[in-house]
C-alpha cells in the first residue's frame, strides 16, 4: 500500500514543488519526515510481554540462546533451503531495482511519465488481491511448493509477453501482462514467511537445534544485499549507456539499455527464481524427516528395497567395506563384476538396497558398441 501511494503521487508532488533536482530533494525530505513520524508512533505503540508470556517457552528459548554465533552461522549455511531463500531475496531485489527504471522508461521510451503511476497500480492492486487468496490456494494445493513453483512459472511466461509488448510500445498490452505477472508473483510474497518457518524446522529436525529467530533475521540479508547491489547496478548500467540527467532526450544506446533493464532483466531474474523454487522442496524433506523420527523401521522399508545385486553403472559403497572385501575381482574384465561384488557383501552379512525414490539415467552399452546405444533408467 505504501509503495502504491508513493509511486502514484511522487511525479505529481515533484511537479508541485517546481520540478528539477531541488523538487526531488524536497519530496524526499517530506517522505523522510512522514517515515520518522510513523515509525515513532509504531515504537511507542509496542506493548511489552508479560512475565507469563516471556516464560512460556523458556526452555526452548534457552536452547536457542546457548548456540554460539559461529555455530548459528554453520547451521544456517548448511541448510540448503535457507541459501535458496536468500538467493531468491537477492534476485527479487535486483528485479525491483530494474523495475525502478520505470520512471526513465516511461519518460524517455514511452514519452508519458504519468504512466509510472498507472503501472504502479497495475502491479500493486493485483498483488494485494492475490495475497488475500494465497492461503486458500495453499490449502487447495495441499502445500506451499506447488503454489510457489507454478505461480512463478506463470509469472515468468507473462513476463515474456511483457517484453514483447514493451518493445512494441503497446501500452494496453503491457498493462495486461503487468497485471498477470503481478498475480503470478504474489503467492510467494504471501507465503514466504511460512516457507522460512519450514526451513527453520528442517534445521531442527536435522540437528535438534532451533534457530528460528536467526533464520528469520538472516533471510533479510538477501533483501539488504540485493537491494544495495540492485541500486548500484541500476546506476552503473545507466552511466555505461550514457544517460544524461535532466536531458529532454537520451541517446539510442541509453534507450536500448532502459528497455533491457525494465523489460529483459526482470524476466531473466524471474526465470532464475523459478528454477530455484523448483528445487525448494523443504516441506517434502521435513515430512520424510518426521517419518524417520516417528518410525525409523517403517521409513526404511518405504524408502529402500533389499535386492541381491545392483547394476555397476551407478552405486555407492562404504570405503571400509569395499577395502574389507578387497574390491572388484581383477580376473573379470567386463560384465558381472558387480554380481561377484554383491556375493562378497552378502557373505559378510551386509545388505544391498536400492533407493525407491531416486532414478539414474544410464546410456547403455557405450563401452561396447555405440550403434546399439539404449537409454535405461535404474534405481539406486
């Protein structure tokens, strides 16, 4: 809501102050004063928790407090889902910085700077509406993963349409794709807090240590780092393209750069975010960890199947076991050496298992005759 208000009235406010750099500074000063007042009111409206509320989770809080800064850092960086979320935050801030070039794009490419406010409405109103619907979408999809992945796929496809419309200078079509893109990007913004909570739970299930506060605080690193880099990148790219401040027109190189920054780069960032989201299966990982904790034997039986032997194309064996049974039989040149290895393992009382949830693609018979290549799938 705040962004929508600022983006809608800023150009008008600058004009009201007479235009130029002095007017922009005056508007910025007004926003600073408003920000100080609103933040001060927020601080004084905070109520301290009672002793009962503070002691409610004292034991768990003590566990979190006892974890050192170095250990907390190690727990954070060892959580791959935490790193994914930080990466998404950075990319979102880079995208936001590029969309901030919209003021220049509307002024020098479309020659209608008043459209910046219109596009702000096209971004924020659908975003607000979809945020209200996100909980229902998550409930219907029975999880966060599918909602986030497929909504971002939708948003990324719509950004392709936005790129096409932008280069054509078709404002109505740009507005349509802007609305659709915003609808697709909204669910992640609505449920990212829940994803971070799942990410924190993953650390707890893996290590038995809770770092909820640190997890939520440190994910904001992506916002701060990405925001700083994004603003700097925005300035660098405009400077490289030859942008001249307050000039009535810009060079072709500068116009081309504005199009790349406002249209192409946001699409590229969205595409990368979509790829990351496709791997952010933290809910599924937590479900498996809870199953393992609740019933280790049942989890083992569901995840693994005992077999007599496995294909030699891909398998894993502990080094100490491999050395104990003296490895492969050197007398066997090709084929069946894995079967002999399996018999050795069986003799020392060890099991051979396959993972039921993993597959490996094997390009069959390449070592013998390339004309008879076949693609086969194996479980490991």
